[in-house]
């Protein structure tokens, strides 16, 4: 689902709100999640799931597959999502 489709669905369910208000709500929601994950926190929404950052260690022995030369990959973070039991049940039905 794209951002535009989400705003369209929210507008259909909440006709009293205009498009700019819905866009602001969505922006605040996404910025809040980004800010919390950027600080290394965990974001959990009951019934949906949880986002968290996983630390990947540095790698000195990685190879570029096209040239076969050694490259260095620094320590980095990767965002992970773990769906809730309720969401898993809905998806796997």
C-alpha cells in the first residue's frame, strides 16, 4: 500500500478531516518512529508488531563479487520488524 492510498482510505473513513491534516498526522507518525529508532529504541504497536534496530558487526573479509577484491564493511544498524501474533494469524489464514 502506498502513502497516497493510505491517505485516501483514511479520508474515506474520516470525511471531517481534510487531506493536509491527514498528511500531517502521517508525517508525525513516521517521524516519531524514525526518531525513536535512530536513538536505538524499540517501537511497539500492539496488534501490529514491533520495530527494532539490530547491530551488524564490522567485516574485514567481505569481497566484492564482481571484482573479487577485499572490501571493508563498517559496523552498522539494520531495522527489523517482528509482527504480532494477531497479525501473523491474519496473514496466515
